[in-house]
């Protein structure tokens, strides 16, 4: 249901009939029956297959390629190399805006990291292209690879993350530490991690003169269209991108990458449609990853267990040719009310593909270190970890003093602890065993993630038959966005969701912004909300100005849009259907556009975050050191819940990722060659079904009127930030061994 007061701006529609309902996925049947068309499922007539040949070294140059041997192979049509390729309109290393990252598209014979594309073989069949790539037999001049956090001299980057200051501080940290009765200093390390979405990066490219048609997974179609336009010297409107289904992204599909551009170049070279799909091992390099970190935390507390200072320094890496720096220390900006806080970063350059955004960038890496350190500080003070957090959690954002929903965080602590049974936890470690003699440990972690919002636009229409249309170029990576956004859309125009035609997934629709930063539902939802209000406003104008309508003259009183009817707010016996209004006016449809964007005034005045608390139980074999998560409960406050079923799924996914971060996930680099040694899903460990116990999620009721008109916060990433620390702290409570290098390894528990 939506309500519109014609005497005021239509920014406060009342929703209810669709929002809040646990609807199943609108695209679910298509996916489980195999009818969903992903990028690589497209096969235009005359399509060829392209396969990348990639470097087996991390640093040096390609001396030779046996192109002739590859071309002689049956079915091979052409081989694209640095000496034989279409020219781009601009140098791909030029940064035209802060969201452009450098890519490898055969600019030269230089090798900057392992798995970099050094040639592309184009053939009639996938098999021929694959065999042709193997026949290239590259020879190299090899230089020693720069690997790891100590690969070279460190430096202070100009910014971290997306323009964040490298160093931030308030108060005198050294004085706070000196005045503390208890201090801890500890170093934590996190490894590189790779996105590993189920759907690899892929592109099907087709040129028709100066028009370009692309099927490719994208978290930001309009941004991708702009990047392709500048690289190929095209007008953006002549590029059409389809991305109706994504098999996961986690940030890696937020920006176009080198392999996707190579697919477009290959299609231009042979003047036929071309498909290029990355093999699993080829995703370890050119499409981004989470950088490793080494984090030093120093904490001080007074005799009552209140923090006096918090100092968080993080070292990370970037590639030798571009700049992205994991903002790990920034995790300490928002949670704990120390009077003195300092965060800082430095970095080294290594021979790797450029690290980029990966689910909860900065927050995931920083929070596992911060929550482990908070746990250590609580132990040093002789306090229960929950009691210590309740004493020290921030009532306002510590670095800025801006108020935020701190009461919601306290509710997360209390409700999660009650459901878990935390009050029964012994303070000392290694005190609990199960009937089989396994050590049992309980740990907790605080979850936080900023409530972000970007810019978007949507178009709404009401048709003569009383049905509705909502158009927005939104993205669904599997999180249920199309379902949740359709629910918002239906309520915004006062229709049941079955009477709404929701259109999304192509670049010719209004720009929905980027599906990242846990901001997509808020951003696209706000634009939808605004467009719905605007089109109902136009419909109401038709009715209230028509003497033949029972709503004539209702402009001052206002109307309610509900169930396909406009109803006088002061007299519900007087109403009219959308179809009746349009038929009498002789209008086929009314349409309007709306925008969504953050409110600068609110952002200046309030700090905006989602919060949570996660409680975990692990069991550890005292002789073998094997760790098993046996129970996990998360309580999260994330504003208005549009679809409880989708939200629960997202929070479960984040909690599983936190488990993965703490116990499983690590890319192992060969220090001699710079190659990732476990670039596959057999050896790159992630939790399987047997590793994940039944999970429990509490969604804590929260009404935050400042984040956006709908009160929506994101849930995609927050589940990682508390869960990883909770598992790590549970391992300590079970064993008495404080592991600071992640993931937790058996050998450290047996030492």
C-alpha cells in the first residue's frame, strides 16, 4: 500500500502489502530448471571461441610465441598478440576516473603477474582454441618475482579503499597507552583470498558496424558501458549490455576486466561474434582479489576495563602497476569508544594482479584482527568478552562524534547472547568438553558495515488495464535483488506484485548504479520508490482535476494508492481504479521517473551503519587439533527488512564466509615463481556442507529514519565482519591457544 499527500512532497509513502513479505525468488524456477540464461549461455550465429594463453611467470617478458604452430591447428581462425590486435581508442593504463583500474589487454610483451593474458587464440570450437593456446609454447626472460608483505620497501599510499585517508586519529594514543593499567600489543596476519564466484568471468561480444552487443556478468552495467565506450571510441548509446543473471560477483564483477575487453577486441579482429570464458585457474590474477594484510593492534584499558587507547596499523600490498589498498585499519573507526584512536596503513608492491574490492573490503580483514584484539584485551582485564564490549561499545561514532543507532547494537548483543546461552560460558579457556572428549569453546564478535547509498534512476508506468511497469537496470548476483526490488516497486505504485511488470538486467534501462557496498537495495529501491510516487502523483492529478471522478477536488485531502485504486484519504468510500481513471482520460498510460541518492545533510549529521553480534561454538580434537564449527548465532540490526527470506539467506552467506575466513580460506603463493599454487576449488579451501552447522539468525527490529526514505540498510557483507572473529575467539576459548595468523592451522594448535 502507498499513500500520497498531494499537498506535500511524495517522499513518505506508506508501504505494507509487499514489503516485509518472505516471497520466494522470482527467478528461482528459471535457475533450478536450467532456463536462466547466463552470459556464456548465449550463442549468436557464426560465433567463434576465444581462449587466453596466460603467463606461467610472474615477472619478466615474453620472448617468443609459436603463433605459426597455433594457426596451423585445425579450426584456429586467428591468434591475437601484442603485435596483432585491434587498436584501442585510449591507452588502457590511463585512469579517466577513480573507478577505472588498469588492465592487461596485450599492450606489450611485459609480464606483470602470473596468469596474465599473453595471447588470445580464436577458433571454430572451444577445443581447437584451447589446443591452439597450448601450441604457442611461450619462452620468457624471467626476473625474480616480488612476493609477500616483505617483498620490498614499504611506503605510505596516498589513500586507501575509495579515497579514504591513509591515517586518521583522535586524541593522544601514546598518552592513553601510557595511562592504561592493562595493555596488549599483537600482530595478526590475513592471507590473500580470491572471489571464486560460481560463474566465471565471461563475455559474448558481437559487432554490427559501429554498434556493439555484449553479454557479460556485470555489477554495474552503465559504468561498464562507459568504460567500453572510451576504450573503443564509441558513443555509449551504441553499446548494449545484457546481464540478466550473475552467478555471484562479490565485487569482482563491479568493474570490467582485461579478459572481457580481450573478448571485445577478438570479435573486432575477426569480425564475427566471439565468446571468451575464463577457466577457474585463470580467475586467480586478472579479475581482482582480497590483498593480504599484517595488522598491529595496541590497546590499553583502565582498572575498570574501559579502553584508554586503540592503535591499529595495517600493512597490505598492491600490484606493481596500479593502486588499490585494503583499508583494513579503518575497521577500528566505528565500534569502540576509546578516547584516543589512531589508524594507519602502509604498503608494498608485489607481482600480482591488482587487489580490488572483495566482499566487505577492509571490514572483513580489519574486523578479524580487531575482534581478536578486543577479546585479548577483555582477557587481560579479567572480564567476560561480552561484558567488555558492552562497557566499551560506542554510543556515537568515535572518530566523528556523529550519532548512530547504538541502541540497535546493544540489542544485538543482548538478543544474540540470550539465544546462544552465553551466560553459561566459563571465563577461563579450555574448561569445556563434550561427551566425546572434544574441547568446546565459545567466542563472539561484533559486526558492523556502513549503510551506504549511491545514485540511481528508475521509470514507472501505470497502464490502461490497471497494471504497472517498473524499469531499472538493476543487478541480481543471486542475492534476491530482483525479488526485493519488485516488492518495493509494487508497493510504490499500490499494486499487488503479480500486477507489476518488473524489468531489469540490461544497460538500456535507467541506471541503477553499482551493486556493491551492500547498497544496491537502498539505492535502486530509493529510485523505484521515487518513480512510483511520481507516477501515482500524475495519476492522482488526472483524477482529482476531473469533475467526473469521485476523487474530484481531493487534492488538499490527499489520496491513498492501494490495490490498484486511488482512495480519498478523508473518505474511503470514494475511490476509483487506475483503469477507470486512464480510460476516462483517454490515456494509454502515465509514466514518470524517479531518482535515488544519499541525503548530504543527513550524512553530515548522522553516522550510518548496520550492526550485529555473532556467537560461535567450536569443538577441537585435543590430540589432532582439528577444528569444527558446531553452532553459530548472529543477531543483526539492518534497518527495514524488505524480504525476510532473502535477508536470512544473505546473512547466512556472510556467516559462512566468516567461518571460511577464520578456518579455511587462503591462496598460497609459490615464493620462487610468484604463481598461486592452489588456483582451483579442490585446493583453495572453502567450507562445504559438512563444515557448516545449522545457523541461526535474529533480525533485530530497527527503524533508522536517517539512512534513506525507506530505512533500508545492507545485509550482504555485514555477516562476515562479526563471524570471522567469533570463530577465532571460540578456538582460543576451546584450546587456550591464541592464533593470530589466519586461517587457523592445525599445527599452531598443536604447538
